[in-house]
C-alpha cells in the first residue's frame, strides 16, 4: 500500500482531498502536512516525523505551490535535487494557473501539474482519475533511495 503525502497549507483543501479519497474508495494512507518545511521534515524523518514506521516513505506527493515558510516550489526543487528523494513522483495540485508556475514546476521535475478544480464535484472527479492513473496503471517505485 503506497502512502501519499499531501502538502497544503489550507485546512479546508486538505479535508476536501481526504473526503475525495474516501468518496473514491482510495484506501491508500493519506498523510497531510501544512507546508514545504513540514514536507521536508516528513521525507527526511526529522522533527515530529522521526518514527519511520509511523511515517513511511511516500510513493506519491501531492504538492501545493503557495504555502508559508517553505513554498511548494522550494520543496519541489529540494526533493528533485536529493538523490534519495527524487524518485518519488510529485504531482503539483495548486490554485495557480500561471504559465510560469507550470513551466518552472516541470523544469524542476514535477511529474504532473494540476490546477485545483473550483467545485467539490470537480475535485472528487480529479482525485478519481488520479487514483486510477497512479494506482492502477502506473508502476511506482516501492522503495526508492537509501532510506
């Protein structure tokens, strides 16, 4: 079972994604963090995330771009520059539709870029498609890096 980490500073968005997972019967564990700083602590099993059994290496990251402390752009660059982390697929899931954000995200190594849908129904639909694609079609690395 692949763990998914959602990095998003908006508690309502985190809850909606969790509801979308439930609605679409995605049984993958979903861990949420509030910003890029917490994401990096999770990925490196630092701070509150030291317990590797409780906080396993994710098989997929859902990443918002606009967050406090360390934004998604910085976290994405850090993940893709780290030989132990760069194999983890990162899907940018953000409100930004700026062409510059799309280009920069792919340049740094994002695996997908999705603008957050405006309606709850559309978000549920996107999560359903993501679930099918990433968990039924694509082969994901089970244990990448040296963790």
